[in-house]
């Protein structure tokens, strides 16, 4: 068992510091699985503030390090907690010391408290073990009286819990872990309990891997939010995204009929606060509806006043806090309010935003929950085709930095760049057009040619490949006469398709478009956004 060292400063007024958990010794791979040196190692540092405050990350300063210094090239994103170690694969292997600080802030941007971790980073000249699964990737809510179990599966691995949370975390069988906070009135107190697990390669070939599970034990006497914790919504930058994925959030409280004097606070981890906001979608005064008066900042449920938006926390680049001011702020009204919260991001910055939900009732008791929204890059069709509105988003559902679906091994987004050669995207960032391989067409009119489509994926949800060629050169892909590939049973890796070139085709360049989507999705050329279902759209000029 390894205990992580932490130094925490707690300030007045009952404020609680952000919670993080890391091992004191952390192995860092210097190689990819193909043996090449890693460019920049990255690790998302998990943290959650018990009071739903805005948190920021930074590297510890010289004073906090006792006169020492962090390793060269190591930095951390202040909003997301993504740690980057530049050029780590080419540094001398061995031990390096670094400190990480997470701070929470008040409405005026003043630091309230901080949590400081000192970690020994061990650079090792091997790849990280990655062939394992089965663990939760986000926070887990476990009520008093309940338990939560997960099993990690993989080849040649041993999984170690770096602590037992005062006996609440057990390992009944190898790699199976059960968290039991105990019944109401005994066992663990309600709160947040992060725990790091270490995955060891028993063959000694790979560097150890780590994952953190944050257990949230709600206060059974406090207000609860249901069917919202853990929700995930992907979106295109600029789109409105509904935080309650499923529109099914509700609230209950065992001993309070209203939340008057309490609050609901929604705190995103903004990446560009000037261009991101969280707000109330006003509907009206009908049954079950929420109305927001943007002049008075008052919030109504079915026509009755329930609260007011805090002027210092109006959601515009800061947290959104609704202070409940009347007895009409019932649990039912609070649930409807949660269903009315939306997020909008015009930053153009992709990546995940963690959002914490903090709810307080009339007695001052509170609970915290968490969800995620993720801005995804889009990759438009490159061809100058009439009415081409097709584009695909890079979906990363488990937030591990790898696109879930793609044609070929490479990916980058584009800004909707198209040109006559269909190569504008190739010259913007990474040339990612490695998903489709064409033959030299030459004099192929009236004959068959083989087109090879390469599929890469992270999870098996079924695979479809569809393809079109604009044979007549009119800039329109005809689904009835110009579709050349319809494959609903494609496999991971290379798929070869014989395509017949009609005798009627005239010499000259023609655009082709190829799409990979998961099973069950309807696919037509040139049209529509896709998140979970979209794989890649590649457009080429050929003949």
C-alpha cells in the first residue's frame, strides 16, 4: 500500500478544500508501444471541490517546494488539470520531483483554500500498460446502505488499491473492488473519497498505469439530485447543449418540503470563460415549466417565484447560482430547474468540461454531483459538392485522448475548408487522409478497381462503410446511381471493395466521399452532423 502525501490549507466559514488523490511514486512511460520515444506525456489530474467552488490548477512554486524546482517542461492547464511533460520521452530515465496545487476561489476571484501534492515521477524507458478495462472513468455516487463493485479485466495484470478508505474499500477477489460506506449513522461520513488504483504488468514489460475513482457518498438528510450525475453530452462548438442528458433530472429531500434560503450552483471548468456560459433556458409559466426574467434575474416555476440568480454568479464565464427565496422552491421545482440548465461554448476550443452541481436545502445541508460536456472537433467533407453540409465530430466518450471512431490512424479537425483539389484539410494541420487507398485509375472506365478502406475504433458498436463517386461530375452525389459501397458488416483494419466504373464516365477528376458509422445509423451523402454515430468522412478528387 502506498500513501500519497498531501498538504492542505483550510480557511474559515466552513469552506472545504479541493480533493485530489495521487500516488507518491508515479511511473511515466518514455516509449509508445511501437518502441518510439513519447513526445509529451499527459495526465489528467482528477479533482473535485466539495462545495462546488471554481477550482484552478498550477504547479507548486519554489517556496511550496522547499526551495526546489519542478522538472523542466512540466506544466498543467489551470482549468482542466491536464498535466503535460514536454519532451519527456527524451529525458534521462530516473526520479523527478514535482508539486501540484489545486485551489478553490470565491466570487471575486480570491483564493479560499488549496490542496498541495508532492509526487515522485519515475521516467522509465518502456510503454505504459494499456490492455485493461472495467473501471469507472468518472465519479461514482454510492448512497449510505449501498455498495458499488467493479472488476478490472486485462492480460497479465495485477491491480492494487493504494488505500482502503478506512476499511470501506475491499478486494473480495483479485482485481474486484467493493466500496461500502456503511448504513446511515455509522461507517463513513457523507463526503468525497478519491482513491487511486495502480495497474501492474506482471511480465515486467510495461510501465505501470493508474486510474482514480472518486466515490461520492451523499448526505441522506440533504437534498438529492437524481438521473443527472455522470451525464455526458458531446457537442459542436457554438451549439447549445442540455446538461441533463435525457431530460429526466429530479430532486428529493427526506425532511424538507422546500429549499428556501438554499441554492443550486452549477460550476463548469471553463477553458475560455469569455466565450462560455451556463444559463437557464426559459420556457414559460405552464405546467412543469421554468421561466427566467433576464431583467430582474428572478426564476419562476409554474408562474410562482422560486429564486433569483446571484448577480456575482450569473453563469457568464462564472458559476451559475440560483438562490432559492420562497417556499415555492420545492424539490419538484428544483428538479424542473435542473432540467432547464444549458451550456453554450463559442470558444472554438475542443475538450472536456467537468461540471459540478451543488445543491443546498433550507437547513443548510448539501450534496454535490458531477457531469461532463465535451466540445468536439468537426471534420467537414473536403469536396466542393453542391449543398455539402456533412461533417463528423471527433467523439472521445471515455475522455482518454483517443478518437472513438475513425477512418485510418490519423485525425485532425478543420474549419470547413474545401477546395477543388479536396486537399485543403491536408494542408491545414495534419494530413489525415490515410483512411482510403485508391489504385491508379488510369484507363479504368468499364472495369473494376479495388478501393481499400481502413477502420480504427476503440469500442465495438458495429461498423458500416458507405461510399459515393460523382461519376457524372455534376457536383451532386446521387444515392441511387453513384453509391459504390454499402457495407454493414465492415471489420476493423483494411476492408477491400471492388468498384465498377461505368462505361459512360468521361475523363476528368471526380469527387468521392467515404463514411464510417456505427451500426444502426442512417447514412446519406453530404448531410448532417454526427457525434456518437459518425466515424470519418473523407473526400477525394480522382480519375
